[in-house]
C-alpha cells in the first residue's frame, strides 16, 4: 500500500484538476449564453433572406441562376466542414466528422474539403482529403468577414465548374445536452420545399433581376454558412460545459476514493506504531 | 395614417425593428422613397443613409450596401453592415477614406483597386452622413 504521504499528494493533485475543470465549466457556461444570443441576433437576417430567396425561386421560372440549376452529373463535390478550434468538448467534433465522412462516402466522387475550424483541418488531413480552403482561430463572437474567404472559394469553384455540388456539415444546437451533426446541400440551392402551386407573383427589380438575384444568392449562401458557424459555437460551448462538468464530478469521485485509502493507510500506520511500542515495552519488561 | 413594418438587419444582428410611415433608402439606381402599400420591389442598395420616418421622428441608419425587399405591409432591409447614427465614428470614417484613396492613387492590382474604390465610396458616403447630422444639431 502506498504511504499516507503519497496519497495525500495525489488527493491534492486531483483537487487542483477539479478546480481547473470547474473553472472551465463556468467559462464555457457564460460563453454558451453569449453564443446562443448571437444565434438569436442573427436570426432576423437569416429568416429575411430565406424568405426572399424562397419567393425568388418561385417567381423566376424563365431565368435560372447557376446556383439554382441542378447539374446532370456530379463529378466532384465540395464539402464545407464546420468544427471547433479547440478540443475538450466531448464527442462534438468526432460526431461532426463522422457525418462529414458519411456524406463523402455516400457521394462516391472525389471531394474538395473547405474547413472552418482547426479540428476539421486536422481530420481532413489525416484522412487524405484534398483541402481547398481552411480558416482557423474563429473568434468566439464570429464575424461574417472571418468565414467569407472559405465561402468565396466554394462559390468560385462551383461557378467555374470544378465542383458540381457543395455540401455543408456542422453541429446543430438542439439543447445543452444535445448537439446534432447536420448536413445540407448548399449548392445548388435546396428548393425541395418550394410550392409551385402557390399564386404567382413577381417583384419589381432594380436594377435588372439578374444583378439582384446574383447578389442575393451569394449573400444567401454566406448567411447559411455564417449561421452554421454560430450554431457550432453554441454547440462547442455547451458540449464543453457538459464535458467539464463530467470531469469535475469524476475528479470529486476520485478524491473521495483516495480519501478512504488515505484514512486506511493512516490507520494502518498508527496501528503498526502502537504494536511496535507494545512489543518494545513487553520485551524490556 | 397607414404604417408599414420595417426591419433592418445585418448578418450579425438586428439593427432596427419598428413601424414607419415613410422610408427613404439609397437604391443602387437612385434614391428610393417608399410609402406603405408599395408594390413588391426588390432592389440593391448603395452605401448611404436609410431614413425611417415615423410621425415626426426620423431614425437614421447608415448602411454600406445590401438589399431591400418591399412588400405592401413589410419592408426588409438586408444590410451588409449597418450603423445607427450614433455609432458612426467620424475619425474612423476619415481614416478609412484616406486609406482607400491612397490605394486608389497607387493603383496596383485590379482586385485591390476594385476593393479600394468600393471602400472609398463607402467611406465618402459615411462621412457625408456624419457631416449632415452635425449640421442639423
């Protein structure tokens, strides 16, 4: 049995670990609330542009933008993978990357990966996927500018015909305990929920419709990706909070066990000492 | 008097939500004035100021471009960046304008030039917006 002193050292170390994980848990909790607020703040724009693009898909049968036109054959696919920069957030990234690889395998074509977050870059590199663009060190309050580069690469490659489809994989925030790895098709735009039978009407356009459509669709794609990054942030912090809470609880359990062992060792030492004194006294008598 | 709901939002946040009885916006093809019950319209916006009239009050929001969607009972402005009048910092605007002008003057790559030219127009519009507000006070 380890000596009482050694066990005391272990207890101290484990308690320190628990303090750190507790602090990280609280930091994550406060960041999580901010990230949730950011998702809500961004909702107005996202819903506005979604509604407009929805109207446009219906209103514009004679002019089809490339972003709305499905290609007959998909030869190469783009994948925008959203992940966190740091670890210590449970299985969040692992699950998202599993989803990403499932999407890639299902497509059966070569893939260009565009990564948001360091973990995605690492996963793609490890599995030998061709990486077309990466952005890392995303701010805790992400701004649109940070992710524009990646989205631009995806749209340019799509327009140039290098990619025939672009998908997006990210973690969707359901609640604090649940984050759902989610995939969606970004390009060509998903028009499955457009109802052709609704009454036909069209906007007045200024300047001409093509210019407006082009600009709006670009912003639509950007808004979708930006929104997924915000959701992913909320996921990251809630997953980290839960992981750190589990770590703190575990550390406390270990401390409890160690405490018992320590008491036993101390008792054994005392008993032994008394026995020695007694036998010493008996011998000298 | 009839009013129309107005929503001004950037990708990052909601800037303004309320009712208006008249709205003036810097359309790409010239200034737009919109009253309630306007026919559906979709327009690109240039850098400039958005004026939202409600009774006697006027709210001003600076935008550096974006889109406006008009429905008879609802106006949605999707701005690239939007700043409420009191957020616009004149010093920052002048600095941005100077920097953009510098790049335009020393014209290197086409991409740089195009970006600088657009930045310049935004900075100039921002400054005009600031000066006008100052004169009003």
